[in-house]
C-alpha cells in the first residue's frame, strides 16, 4: 500500500511555514509523509557550458542546504524526514505538474495564501485563474491562510 504524500512548495515566502506546518499536521493525523519541492531557476549563461554547469551545481547545493534546514521543522512537527524534490524549471506550475506525474503517492498539494493582504500570492492566484491541471492525474489543492498561527493550524489539522 502506498503512503499518501502531501506536497509543499519549498520557497522563501513568509507564508511557507504555515503551509509546511499544516502539511505536517495532516500527514501526522493520516499516517502520511511530506514532500518538499524546491524549484530552481535554470542558469542562463550561454557562453561557456562549464560556467553554466558550475552555476547549476551551486544553485543545487544551495537548494539542498535550504531543504535540510526546512527538514528540521518537519522532524519537529511530524517526527520523520521529508522527501526532497529539486526541479530545474523556471515555472513552478510546470515543476508541480512534473512532480505529480513522477510520483503517484503525491495525493494533495498544500499551498499558503499570502499573509496580511487581499492578494493571495502569485501561485494561488494563477491556480485560481487558470485552474488545476496537473496532467492526467488530478489532485486536490489545499490553500491555508498564510497568517494563521501554529495553534490555529493545530486546531484545523
């Protein structure tokens, strides 16, 4: 039997921690796991492939270090390490689509709306405007208000 994975976009937004905490709480209550997707911008240095390759290597190393730091919160909230997914796309929606297509255990995408404003954030707004199209597989999207406290999230999840 497969384990349900909750996919969280591991970005540098202030609301990321709300999405991650919610995903951890849901995973804990359902026996699931958390997968963190970090999307890298492709290096656009066309003159020398060696320089471009080194830039990509450095971006990947930085992404791995960021994910390792984020894993500490997952360990504290869930008691297990998250799965790391690093994709070199410029487009987050395309990266989500590729991750969902590659892993049938990803069952739910968890996003957080931007805190403190009327704008939900670019990814949430894009999904609301264009719809959810992850290819052949359909998965639900849970949008968590980005300004919820940990206690409020604990109460919901």
